[in-house]
């Protein structure tokens, strides 16, 4: 592995010395040298860096002479903002505690590259002690080079530098030498889910893992949601969280969950191969998530307040106007009875893994939080006709079928997976107070799908007509 190093230094003598030290660091490197604040910020915005070496007393831009530690501190904070997983070495000509102490307060002790020992994510080095720089730099270069010991078999799947780092760091932590990487269909969050199979030096399978890789704040948020909500569910149907990796991959972080053996197919794949198996898996999913809704009392809520969990008021108004939903504002003003509880929030067919016996494993907890109890089964049902899966096509549901969504038997005419749809609708009806809540949840999910560029707008709008009709028949 090649270490990507950003050096922010304007003194030519120190630049020459750092070039020599990096060249002799004992491993492949790609150093990027800049001399001022603005160039450093531009590089951080566009590049990936494992390590940043930063002089604090720098000018703002090329050709200026406004040297000030404040400019270096700005770059320091920008590294922490846009690339929080990057280790920083601060070079300073002054021992003043006035600016060093606040920067040191942002350091963490972490085993960044799975070396088996924690290191400081932020270090300081006086320029008069530059003779200590080779040891500090070579340690980083060697740690990154050692990640090459992990053989990744991606089968043509392209990983970004940050994704590659995270998978290798995690695999090394468990002493794996080979890691097979498989894609899992993603939702709309921007985070990337992967399935990992890790093998030791004997070729034995150590772990099967679900990795969720994305921006650090999103991964930290999902980590907190897991600890607050997912731990309340049956552990047999929810994977055990293994590790949150926050360092070593620039702007990216990774959450890793242990995967039970045998859950090799997504709900979408199971649905395409055997409709009855998918229906059985829907019932198992209902049981798995029952801990969130069981025993919850009803309460009165406006449809707008339910929708606001997924689409902001401003965005909703924009969507109403853009797609000619003249009835939606009045619809949202109505109040319904609902069972308000924790919901998964993104329960589509790729976020449920199914075993051959119909047992399930529910994954991806980035949207877990409060919502109407029926939102999850409604989302699962509608995801099958709006997200890419083997059964999705133009033949069903056509616009006429979508407009009959409220009439299940008419809606399912010519449906290729009727048992799956009926199982989802039965789960919904078991949770809803009435059909008005069913319509409200479907409306919220469909409006949310209108936000995305790659969804079938004609199909969504036809389904919204069916949802509106569902309300009219209550």
C-alpha cells in the first residue's frame, strides 16, 4: 500500500529535509507539498491523505508574506473537518501552550492501522527536533505498507482508497490474510454496504461480515442508533455490531456487523426465486422487529408530522408544486390514529437477508428512529416495485394497477410476487389502527422516493393516486 502524505510547509530548507525523510521512510509514498493555507485547503477538498504534516506558521496564499500560526490552525481544523480519519503531525517553532493545548485536546488514542497498539492521532514536533521526524514518518509509512499483507479479492468491484483502507484495517484486526468482498444493493443514503468473507493463513473462514462504509458523521450516527434501538430487538435477527472504525480512511468511517451463516440471499433475490419463501421471510421480519411496536399505545398525529420524519416541510412543499400534488397539503393537515414507536426507516428488500429456511437478518440502521409503526411494512412492500430487483419491470405494476393500490385483489392482478405483497400488507394491517394510517404511511414513503433522481416518477405518481383513493374509501 502507498502512503498518501500532505506536507504543508513554506520553508525550503525544511521542505528539502522532509522530502529526503519521506523518500527514505521504508515504503511507497505519494507526497504532496504545498506552501500555504489556500493550497492546503484545496488539496484536502480534492484528495485522499493518510497523514498530514503541518507547519502552523504559514501564509494564506502563494506570493503573500502574512505568516501567522492562525493560518496553520485553520488548516488543522480543516483537516479535522473534511478528513477526520487522517493522522496529523504538527511542526512548530514555538513551545507556546496558547495554541498547542487546544489542538492537542482534539487528539485521540487509536489503533489506526490495526498494528496492535494505540497511537496519537495528533502529534506535535518542534522544528529544532526534526531529527525525530524520520521515526514518526516511517512508522506511518510502514503501518500502511503492512496493509498490503491482506489480499482483497473484489471480483471487479471498484473500491475507493478510503473503502480499501477500511476493509484492510478491519481484516488485519482479526488476523485475516484473505478477504473476499461482495457488493450488497444499496439504498439512497450514500453509504456503501459490502459483504466480507475473511480467511486466515490456513484458508479457514474466520468471519462473515457486513460492512457499512460512509462519511464519519453518518457512521457515528448509525452507531448511536444501534446502541439505543437495535439492541432492544431479538439478537437472532439483528447482526451483532463488531467495530466502528473512525480513523485511517480520511473522510470515511466503517461500521462492521457479524453476519450469521446461511443468510446469503436478499429479500429481493428470495422473492424472485420463490415467492412463498419471501412471504415466509416477511413474517419472520415482522417477528424480528416486533420488539419496537409491541405494547405501544395509540396516539393522535397529523400526517404532516409523520411525513416530517422523512421529508422536511420545505422539501415537501417543493415536491407538491413540482409534481402537481394539489391535494397533498390538505391531505397532510388531517390527523389520524397511529401507533408511534421505533422503526427501521429504510426497510427495502436489500436490507433483509434471507436463509433457505426463511429466517432473516435485518441490516442497515442508518435511519432507525421514531415513526408510525406501519411505515416499515409499507416501505418493504413498495420497495419491491420502486427499487432495482429481479422482478421489477414495466409489465407490473403498470399505471392502471398502481391506481388500484387500495384494492389489493385488483392491484395484484398479473403480479409476479403476490404472496410477498400479501404478506407485507398483512403485516401492515396488523400494525395499523386503520386504513387511514396505511394510506398515510404509503404517502410518506412515496413522497420520500420523489426526492431522488433515479426513481420512477410516473409509477410513484400513479401509486400516490391509489393511496389517495385508499383514504377516500375510509
